[in-house]
C-alpha cells in the first residue's frame, strides 16, 4: 500500500474499475454481473474479470440464486475479508476509524459512509513522529478491542497528515503544521510501527475524497473542498476525478499570499509573508480574541459569542470569510467549480463565515465564473479526513 497508481495509467484504470465494481456491490447488496455492468458502464467481460480477481483475493464471492423463478449468479462481499484502518493526524489530535472490507453502503440516494468504530485522542502541541505514532498505535489497539476484532484481521491502514507529502516516499514537506515530522519518510515508518501495510496522504485530499464519495461533493464533477483548521488546505475535483497534481501537492491554498505588500504581515511557516493561513487558521482566529477575553477561546466559543451578538467575534469570523473568498477567487476564475465545500474546525461557523466568503468571492472573481458555484458546509464535518483515509484503505486493500 505504499505506492499510488497515477490516474490514467493502466494500474490507475484497473484500480478505478475495481473500485466501481466494489461500490456497485456494496450499494446493490448482491447484484448480478449484468447489473454491475449496467450500473458501472463497464463491459461485461471487464466485470467478469474483476469479479474473478476479487474472488481470488477473498473479497467477493459469486454464487447461484433463484430470483423471480429464474436462476441468477449473484455477487456478494465476503464477510470476514478483513478490517482496514483510517488514521487522521491534526496539530493536536489523532483520530482512528475501523471499517470492514465487506461493509455495504446505502443502496438508495446519497451513499452513506461505512459503519465504523471511531476514536479520538488529544496530542501535545508540537508532538514528534514517535509520540504521534505511539498514540495512533495505542488508539488503534483500543478501537480493535472495543470492536471485538483480532489484530490479525487488520489488512492495512491509510494515514492522513496536515502537510504536503511526497507520495513516492511519504516524506513530510516543510510547510506542514507538524514541524517534528518534517523530512521523515513516513510510508515505511508507519507500516513498521502499525505492523500492517500502510500509506500516507494529505488530510485535505482525504477530506475531498470522503466528501466526493459520501458527502457534499457526491455527483459533482468540478468542485473544491476547503479545510480550515490549524492548517489550511484544499482538495480539487476536476472532471469527476480527484486531482493531486504531478507531485501530489496540489491544493496548498493556505500558502496563497493574500497580503503581499504589507511588510508587517505575519511571516508564514513556509517563509513568505501574508499567506492565507496566517490570517485564517483557527489559532489566528482564537488568538485575536485573547486580549479581549483574557485567554484564547475555542472556535466553538468564538462562534457561540458571535451568534449571541458579540461584535468582535462576528467581525473576526466575517474577516476570515472575506480573506478565504479572496484567495478562492483566483481558483474559481480558472477552474469555474460548481460547488465549494468548506470543512475543518471553522466550518461550524456556518453562514457567519460563508456569507462574507461568498460576497468576497463574487467581488474578486471574474464576473460569471461564480454564478453557478454553491458554497456549502461539509456534510461529514470533522470526520471527513479520517473517512477519506478509510475510503482509500478500502480501495487499496481490495485492489
């Protein structure tokens, strides 16, 4: 699980087709191969080959059944095929979720995330790799114990990090919010620490994948997922596909400079002044109220005070939305997305953030490019990155 198949490559096409077949089986319960071909648009021979390969891998099984007086060959997920883990690291937390490879999703309407065991633990500010991985391993063991699952059933894990990553090595880039992790080649380190095949990915990318699979980007061909937390990042869906860029670092919107001319602008951890993240991160938002309140509030407290009419809190959230809208304007002018999904901790501000964001976006983008762009709050809330990790783990272990 340490490599990524590039979209458009033979391996990428194979993985995408396998995922489509698995999604059809998960949502359809026990469809026939003909029904799978109809739903996925794949050729019957392609479906047959995928079902055969996944049968050999112990993920699918095909058997004869009688339906409506005629015999059909139904395809089912194999219970007990294994468990996968999604792990999401933040600046001060780690979240672990477990799902069964054979867990079905909703058959009608909006697909639902898999049923799962999910746990969260706090981490020390500025924690290092060893401490973070120790905490993740302990939380993973706790989750397995609560679910009554033997560790031997764990097939693989995907780890999300709030940092740019070299997808070939899993090394953490310098502009992430985890300074103690910079330069560490995590792909092998995580596998060794957890004892199962593992891979790493960017948390905003994983949040985008989850919202595309089960949330507000479902059915959207061109969209943007924006994660506003301690770190600020984005994920892109272009032509119905998750877009990573040639080196996997597409979407680092937190390092778009929004105030280039002010020599007093805050210096970002990437080395530039006036980056979006320096003015809209949760740490910045809460710190601005500290002089008035005596201590930095939580984001939830900022939102609650704004809704109660406290003018400083309202102004800070409005300014935050404005800065984000200005930064998004260039992306919208170039990409003309149909939906912008705002996630991360600041998304709980709702319209207090989204209304000024939309106004700034409309004012700064090329006229007409945002006319059909919806701006909505993420449906999966703070669970999006860990659900994206689960989605990727399910795909890769089944492939």
